[in-house]
């Protein structure tokens, strides 16, 4: 039986969301901070952040349904709005009445949508947003790559499971300096693939990506008043750092922090700098 990697300073728990079992890790004490991982990620992504951030916040890091070691459901709504609704339901199931929401990459788009949905429902649950190299419509790379990947979706499960070099290649692309990839990182990210359903879920996300991006700016309008940290690796090759400025222009209370010489996964590649920037924002 495949088991998740052990994460120091975090406790494994489970919740029922959308009728399915959702795994999550929790750590620390203080005001709630919910951590939303990116595409093909899971709570493992935050392994270098639990200890530092847990000193000032109670951390909740779910494996989204379809990802990590949570349940798979082939009928799951893979749209950003569907994922956002499940993020809010996750908070409700845990009795978290209000929280700061940190999302990375695809999880950043989900965080924006969750905050916008919360505004539709009264605006009581999401206090602040922290968007890390967050997917958005203003990064040209995503506009070109995602439609191609969606068209090739039929081949993704076979290619990623069959070729170990493809897994290593895509992980390396997320770093500005591949020498910073820590031991166990590739094994940690590939472990859930043995459960099946992960790549198929990712394909569902890609199929709704264009429609989700088309609705993105309207979502931003609903959350433009929220205090927001935009935290980016300057050398991000997945979601260009130049798009962060477009986000900042549309948000009334946004602070932009660029981490020089860092790629798409700053919480892994430069965890000390990442943790410091998040702690500074949470203290403000």
C-alpha cells in the first residue's frame, strides 16, 4: 500500500468534503491559514513551511479531491469554481469560521475564486489572500501551453506514468536552479500517481482552464478590496513574474514581493525567504 511521505511538525487528519474523504495536514497555533496546493501537488508541497509558519498560525493543508492521498471521483467538477466551493466546504467541515487563504499556482486561482464565492455568500470567511506564482490570464506562457496540453490530454496519463524522465524534467522546470531540489522531492510528488486518477483529474482541470481564465477578472473585481500578498519567483517559467504586476494593478490593497533567482516553487526552492515574506505579511 502506498503511504504519504512523513512530514515533520504536521499531523495527518481527514475530513468529508463533497461526500468524499479529504486528507489534510495541520500544524501550529494561532489564526487559521489554509494552504492550497498547485496542479499535481498536494500537502507535501508545504513540508518546508509547517514549522516556521506554524509559530504564528494554525495551518490547514488539504490534499484536494483528486490529488495527493484524498479520494478520487471521476464525476468531480474540475472547474475553478468547483474547487473553490470545496475549499470553503473544507473550512466549514473543520469549523473554521474565518481564515487567511494562501494558494500557489493553480491553487492561487482557486483561492481567488473561493474568496469571490465567499463575497457572494456574505464575505465573512476569507480575511486576506496570499497568492504565490498564481495562475492568471496575463501570463503568455499559460495561454499557449495549457490549450496544447489539454489537446494532448489523452496521452498524459501514459506518458507521465511510463517515463520517469518526464517526471524529473517537469519538476526541474519548476526550479530556477535544479541543484536546489532536495532529496526525496521527486519521490514525494510521484507517490500519489500509484493510486491512479491523479492525472485524469489534472486533465479535467486543463479542459476547463480556458473558461476559468475567461472568468478570472470578474472574480478579481469581487476581491479587489482584500489585503493581498503577491509572492513570486523572479525566474518563474510557468507563470511569468511580469503577470504579477497586472494582478497588483487590479487589487486595491496588494503588496508584491519578488524573490530573485527563484522559480515557480519558492516555498521549496527558497523556503527561508518564502517563510519570511509570508510571516511579514501575516504580522502586518
